[in-house]
C-alpha cells in the first residue's frame, strides 16, 4: 500500500525569497548585475549594507562587500563594486 502525501503539504522546496527576486535587467555583456538607473543601484547598495549589518549582529560571516556604484559604458547601466575608490590611472 502506498502512502500519499496530503494535498496541503508542499512536496517540493520553494527557492528562498532572495533567490526568487531576480532582476529582469541583468543583461550586461560583462556578466555583472546591471541596474537600469542610479536609484535602483542605490537601493541594491543599501540592501547589501543591511544584509552585512544583520549578518554581523547574528555573528555570521558574509561576503557582501559592495561599497560603491559606477556607470558602465558597455550597457549604459550601473554596477556595484567593492573597491572603495577609483583605481589610479
């Protein structure tokens, strides 16, 4: 006799929320995440800082190091970088 799972119990795992919220405009040829305008990049930068802050409070290590926004000549969008300052030319 086979046991059936009740219909109200989910049998497949749902992706975590932060993976489900994919940005539709990740289309830079450089392979980086493209933000269509400066405001969207600022929002992402603040989200990274918030995630970093709460990870530190919880005693977890995080790889979030974004600290600056820059414009991309390839896609005419904006990207985030962990470099604090522009490299010397």
